[in-house]
């Protein structure tokens, strides 16, 4: 759009200057002498076209370079149609309005333009660094310097977490296209290319995200519509961490469909074209150079050199020990090989300069190493593969015994010659390929990288296999998708920022980086599991430094591969045979898979079923040791390929059996960590997808990478990916990147805090509830640099009766779910995580007996620590005797008892009175004769005596007095004191009466 406005403004200015020139000549007040200007020469003006009208027509006008210095410019004439264009290699000659071929040393694209010089930002290009998420006042929002940087032959993107946009506006008079080459090796940078029209509407959204290129330049082509088009190259850094990101490189931008080109462009230095009518300029070969607009390349002097496409020659440095390498010749008839020394090609050093080293003498003979396993030496002492059905340790082929099958694959551990299915190549950032192929060279016990052309070159070693086939004794398993595995042993030694990349894919130029190692690495091994038959190409790429340089500073840095082993490869060879199950007992019967859950008995061809709750080891189905026991509270699946949980288990805690049913938690769920911010303030989240149990052990959790065109997806029990919300930086959808598995296999379920060397620390999730946490233990088999034994995951499932919804959380000490990057921990609080209710979890409450009815009610123990299970029993109603009845019965009984006691008391009181009477009578008789006691007839009431004799008292007393006197009648000698009647007393009483 900016370019379109500039073109219109320029044309209007030119037309105004022409009108001003005419008005100046004929304006009043201009003298005749002033009008006597010289006639304009062709060098004083140039031709341009006016803007096209609605009919597609235009006029050709002559515009002076400097208005007012001459007169007599040609009159405007009818121009060519707006759709008129010249072919590539031609330009429009404006005087005759016809197409003319470009001269030698120049080129043109006809209706297009080509930008291949990036010493400075070309005219029309605009580069802006922004951060659309951060506020202008934020300390992280200074992205003004994060722009695309010209690097001579290409332009490089930013390498930080800002958004850098490179734009170019062009107005097409006809349907055209844009193409460019790009190098996109780092997935930590988002790279998108899109086109918008003059209304800022995107014209193509399907190809917005660019496909990563790993180590090779790719060409991107997009059709353009007629009219205004704005091209955008946009990069955004993401999760850089502490590693240095590699920028996106763009070069050779070509646009077709513009109105016309009125001139040809000279070839840039280092390129040439010798034929007229060229559309492109070719780079100069090695040890030659050219200036701008060259038709031929000039050779450098003997003591100077030049790389491909150089604009000048450089002095040759003195040769040193890093400028040559050694290799071995094929074995001769005597079983010997020669040690050969060769200069690294292209040779840029000089042997004639003072201090230069000479090439060591070649020809030393040593004994050839043995052939690799699965190969044998033929009569010419060359290594040949053993036929199928046989095996070898590198010497002679041996037929596999009956009842066995060969374990085919490729195993390379001796490097006398490069294997047929491996090749070496060099990839340069400058050009798509190099003139040499000595990137990796064999050296007997290893293959290593030789000194390269440039330290920034990629030295490639590619292994190609036709495909994979499982052994006949291995049953197909939909859950276990392992087809093969590749294991290699390597070593790197670096003095700079070297990197060894390991890539895999379906072709040499369609690879994905699986792992990389930076800096020096001691001898170590790495294993990658292959799950697809489409992964047939493996590449090791070694780069000494990521900074582009034409000097060889780090030629001594190297990478070595000691051994490579890949299993189950089609057309492979065998180093061993193993027993297999036979289809029948007949001689020559072929191998067949054992039934699911069976293993091959060692030393025989019989199949035997594994014990219950075990699964078969996928890489070793022979012997009882192939049956691996399942962990606690897990069961083997139908095919005995893995162990899983049906979400139901029973544990014993403090002598009490607790039953659980986690079926409500079996659905796949996700957990998003708190917001994280990079050093530039980019906000992102870690997203975890979790499939806890059930589903017959299938891995239903899924994490995706939707940045690149491949859209890689990871399936596991638990996986993690990094996501950027859609509201960040103007993204239309949520961006998900860097998915990986953290739980491939369920190890077991228990309340213990340690299982199979995996620990679930209690202090990460403090607990005060009486119920124990049930812990799920998982393990991932993917090995990384930081996690030598793979990753491990624990999920604590905690009973929370008050929780209405599931609550997943991360440790407060480790906000990303892990403190070391290898062990991940989660807490899942839920009501459904409580044990099933049993009879021990409720109690009964008995009501009072009301109107002969008594009720028994059952309630849960508080606090309730169970869910589901048994239900509370229904309320019971029973007959009873009320308290009123017993009260009445007690009162009646008490009353009767009291009456009985009163009656008995009265009876004995009366008897006592009679006894008193008798005694008083006895005493009264004794008063007749002093000091003599009359003989008593009897102290008891004799038969016939009157029982109604009354006692006579000397005085009358009240009832209380009588009671007091009664209590005081007993004397100190133990006898009662009773007043007796005397005759005198009686007489006195009678006299008184």
C-alpha cells in the first residue's frame, strides 16, 4: 500500500512538473530571452506511463530530469495496454515501446522484480518490531530493535520474544505471484507469511504458517491477485529459555505481475551472466570472483582462494592439522586396508607458506576390521549380507535352527567402508549444496565429521531403510504401536557452540528434529522408538557454530558415531535367531505368533500362558521373564500388552478395608498452570491433559502442535504442551506447541509414597484428612538429556466431601508441576475420590417411646469421609411401653407398700402397749411390800387375760410427748423404764374421782 501511494505521488509530481514547465514558458511576464532555452536531449528526460484509466489505457509522457533547463520534449503519445508485459530476460524500451533483451551481465524478470541483495534493507521494504501484548510503559515492551536484519545475501529475523514484521507493498497490473527461499530451523520461533489486499483483508489463510525446514532452504510460492498486495513475513519468538534461537532466513524474493520493467539489473558481485536475455545470474565457481555486472568470472591467483559466489579473493592461510582427514581403503585380497590421508575439499590452505604442515604419507596397511553383524566376507574379502533365515557375528553365515527366526535389522559397529544405505553430504546456508561430499568419513571403529568448508555448514549423515516388519512371533497390538527402535552411540568435542541434531522423517528432505546435543558430550547412547512405518529416514547433522562466518575457526571440532542399531528393518540382516512358536509340529513349519498373553518357552517352540495380571514385554517375548507383573491394583488388558486400572480398587488402611470407585474421574480432563512469562513478557501456560483410569487402558489424553504444518500429536495417559491464549498478540486461535508425553505406562496404584523407584513426596500436598491419598504412578519411556531414565508422574487422588467439582492442582513449590523437569506431581481433589460408604460409616439414633411407638433413624458419621457405596437404611418403627405406664405402676406399688408398712407398724405398736401394761402391773404389785418383788405369774399375756387392759398414766401427754417418753424409757442398764401403777396411786385417783 505504501509503495502504491508512493508511485501515485511520484507520477502526480512528474505531471505537475511538466505542467509547471509549460506554464513557465508561456506565463505572462516571461521575457523572450528567458524563453530561448536549448532543445532537450534524450539524456535530459525519461519516459513514464500515466495511470491506467477505466479502459486499461495509458499515455507515455516525457518527464525532464530537471524542469526548466531545456525545451522541446516529445509530446505524449498513446501507450501500451496496461496488461502488456515483457518476458523474463527482457525489458520495455520506452522510446519504441517494445521489448528488448537484457545485455550480458544484466538480468530481468520481465513483469517482475527480484530482490537478492541484502546489504541494506531494499527500497519498499519496511521492518518493524512490536509486542502487541505488552503495554507501552512495560519494561518488557521495548521491541523496537527486534527487526529483520540484512546479512548480505539474505535477511535474518529476530531471535527474541518480540514480534518482528517485514512487509513489502506492490501493485500488480495482472495476476502474478511471489516466491522466496527460506530457512526455518527453529520451532521456538513462529514464522508466518501472508498477503493482504488494499482493504487489509488476508487473501490466503491456509498457508499462513510456514513449514519448518530443519537444515535446508525451501521455496515458498503464493499466487497474487491483481491490484494492491502487501506481503508480510512475520516472526514471533516463543519460550526461548536459555538456549540461543536460530533466526529465520529469507532470500531471493521474486515478484511477478508488476506493470513493466524499463531497465535490466546488473548482476551483483560474485555472480555473472554471459548470455543476453538472462533472467538470473549464476554464482561464480570456487576460486573465482566477479565484480558487479560481470559477464565472466575471473580466476584467483595461486596463493588466493574464493568460495562459491565470491566477489573477491582471499589469501590462502597456511595448512595445519585440521585441514586434512584420514580414511580407509576397501580391504584387499590379503584382508588389509590402507590408511589414507586427504586434504579437506575444497582446499583453501597453502602448503608453501611458512609454518604450513605437509600432508602425512599414506599407504600404511593395517588388518581389516571384521564385517558388521549379519554380514560375511566373500571371495573378494568384501562384506556381503547374509541371506534371510541365517545370521552371523561378522564372519560366516549360519542357518537359523528349526523353531527359530532371524532378528533382522541393521547393526553397524565397524566402519571400514560407508554402508550402502548411508550417505554423507554438506548443506551450506549460502547455497543449497556444496561441491564436496566428505562430511562424514569412516575410521575403522567409528565414523566422524571431517573439517568443513564453513564452520556454519551442516555436515549430514543419512541412513535410509525401506520400512519395518514385526517378527512373525510377535502379535500385532493396537495399544503397543512400537514398530522398531534405533539406538546409536555418539560423542562430540567442541570449542564453540556446536550442535549435533538427530532427525527422522519420511524422506531426506522431510525430517523433524527429534533431539539435539550442544557443546561437548562424552560417549553416550540414545534410543528412539519408531511407531510409524513412514519413518524411513534418519539424519545426523553436525554444525560447528550457528554464526555465519567465512573463516575456519573451529575445524578441530568433531562428532563421532561409534555404532548404530535399528531393529525389524525390511531387507535387514540378522545377528541372532530366537525361538518362535511354530504353526504345526511338522518339519519346516513357519513361525506364528503366540496367542495373546502367551510367551515362548525357552529352548522350545511351545507357547505358554503368562500368569494372571502380567503383560508381555514387547521386545523380548521368550522365556518366563517376558511376563512382567502388573503393579498393585492394576490388571493386564485383553492382549496382555499393558496393565491398566478399571477405576475400582481396594486398599487396607489402619486395619480397615476401603473400597474405591474412580469411574466418575475416568473422562479425559485438562489442567492449565498459572500464567508464565518469558524474559520479554510473553504470556503462556502449561496445559496438561490427563486420562486417569478406565477405558481398558487406552491412552486418551492428547496434546498437539498446531504451529507447524505437520500438526504433530502426542497420545498418552498424561501429556503436556505449551499454549498461548488467543488474545495474545492478535492470534486468531490458541497456539499449542512443544507437546510431549509424561506418562506412557501405568506402574501401579497404592497409598504408599514410593513405588518402583518413583516417589510422591507428602510435603508437596499437605493433608490433614483422616483418609489416605490414593496415588497413581506412571512412567514415560522417552529418554531425554535431562531425564536419563525417562519421566515419571504421580497423581494423588484425595477425598474431599465438600468438593462440588473436580479440583486439579499443582504443587505450590513447583508451579509447573515439576521441580526437576523429570518428575511431575498432581493433586486431584474430588468427592468421587472418597472411599465407598460401608456400614462403618453410619450410626443409628433411637427415639423415645411415644404413645407405644419407637423410631430408629440412621445418619452418617461426621465428618463424612465416603461417597457412594451403601445407602442409609430406612427408618425403623417398633412397638414399645411408654413411661406413663411404668410411672403409674411405680406409684401404685409404692402406695401399697407404704400402707402395708403402716399396718405392720400399728400392729407392733399395739403389741408393745400391751407389753408395757403387763410390766407396769408387775411393778405396781411390787410396791405393797418394800424391797420385795412379788413373784410374777407371767410376763407374757396369758391365755384368758383381757387384752384390753389400759395403761394408766399419771399425767396426760401429747402425741410428741408420748413419742419422746417412749424413746427415753430404756435405762442405762438396758431395760426400759416404765411407770408402774401403785395401789396408792390408784387410790388417789379413785379419791379424786
